[in-house]
C-alpha cells in the first residue's frame, strides 16, 4: 500500500509539471477526411520574408487562409478557379508554400498538384491566382512532409502542437518544452545565414540586428521590405562585425520585414515595427 501511495505521488508530480494550453481552434482544418476528396489541414510555414505563419487549407470551402502567430487573419486565397479532381470535385494538393522559391516577387507562391481524367498536373500559382508554371509532370508526392506533417513545431513564440478532430476542427496547443532535433541539424544551423530579432523592437530611433554570414561567404546584404513586398532599405555587411546599428528616423511608421541575403543563401525573415 505504501509503495502504491508513493507511485501515485510520483505520477501526480510528473503530470503536474506538464502544461498544455489551448491557444486557438480552427474550423474546417482537420486532416480527417470529412468531406469528399483529400482532407483539409492546418500547418505552420516559416516564410522567407514574412516569417512564421499558420496556413489553413479548407478543401470543403475551396480556400486557403493565412494567419499570423497570434491567429489573426492575414490573407485568404480562393481556390475555386483552380483545377479540381474529377472523382470528387475536390481541391488538389498544395505544396511548397514560399515567397522567393519560384520567382523574385516576395508575394506568396505555391505548387498545386491535381488529378485529371488521365494524368496528374502540376501548376505553380501566385497568391493572386495568376499562373506561373504548368506541366503534365508530377512531383510524385502528395504531401510535403517538411512543411505540412509535423504535429509539433518549434516556433519563435514557443512550441506548438496541432491536433485534428473528427468534427473538422484543428486545435493549437502551447507546450512548455522544446522539440529536440538531430545533432547534425543543430550543427548545420551554426553554418547558415541568420539574423537576430531587432532590439529594441518596436523602435522610433535606432535598432540593432545581430547577423551571421554562412560558412564560406564573406559579404552579404540585409534588405528591408514593407508589407506589400516593396524594398525599403539595403545595408551591406561583412565579417568585420557581427551586428548592425540601423537608424529608423527616415522610415515611416509601420511594420517591416528583413532578411540577410548572400550569394549562398537567404536567411529567414524577421519583423521590425517602427513607431513615431
């Protein structure tokens, strides 16, 4: 009896340290096949310019919605005019959401794969619905595992767990811990192009940005964009220093994104808010 009591105390103490916080519930985003054709889904994508975003694909509603990390709607992309599978009349598969992978325009693009009556088709669309590329070839995968199938993500605002429910909902839970990654991946990150979050942020006068050039690269540029993707400022950097002091006195109040661009690679986007 005494051993059982001690075991109960240990289990209670272990559970007491765990913390799962329901942060948000998304409708029409579960991976359950609750409507004709492929299932809907909710994922987190780290875009090159605008940074981390929730992406909700509502296959029943023929649309894709983008939310920031506070779950505020940023953009809705209609999918009604795009090809649908002839068997179910359902939306095709969205892969490789990006801002600079398929063109130099910092607006969003994505790969769209769909069955036809005789073969698969692959198309690349801009977020305004314009077609960039089309082919009867297929990528031979129907799921982008890197972007779309992790149920747990490490993000800049904590670790998130996404669970799907049979009623079509997907729920986002905040976790207290951090998802571990392979040592090889961690070591590789030390050699990549990266920038810190700006400090202070927001700012009205100046801000600092720490940066790291990738292995084998001695120069690069930190480039700022506004929310419409228009370039605002560009600063040349090298390995003489590892941080940059930026004056914001000539920048209008607003939200901006920046990234370190080099001949080898481009860093993830970070956000700066300028106030007056």
